[in-house]
C-alpha cells in the first residue's frame, strides 16, 4: 500500500496504555498512515514534560518502530 501523504495530528487524551498506543498505531498503519504529529494541549490528563509524559512518548516511538 502506498504511504499516505497526510500526517494526522494526535493528542494524547486520557492515559493510554502501551497496548492501546500500539493498537492505535497498527490501525493507522493498516490504512496507510505511518506518521503522526503529537502535540500537547491544555487539559491533557498527562502532565506535560512529566516522567509519565516521556514514558508515553517513548511508547509511541516504540510502537512506530515496531511497524517496520
């Protein structure tokens, strides 16, 4: 499948588990989306720049790497 030229913006809402993140990324990959743009926003349940924030971001990176 050809890569999608669209890069969707994604907000980390709630406190997604590693498994939920991986499943979300697999679903995106299944329709040809291999990149996302994460951005923080006011009201996010995960405190920006906290240890949990960085762990969650690492889970996203790991999930993207697992798609290759």
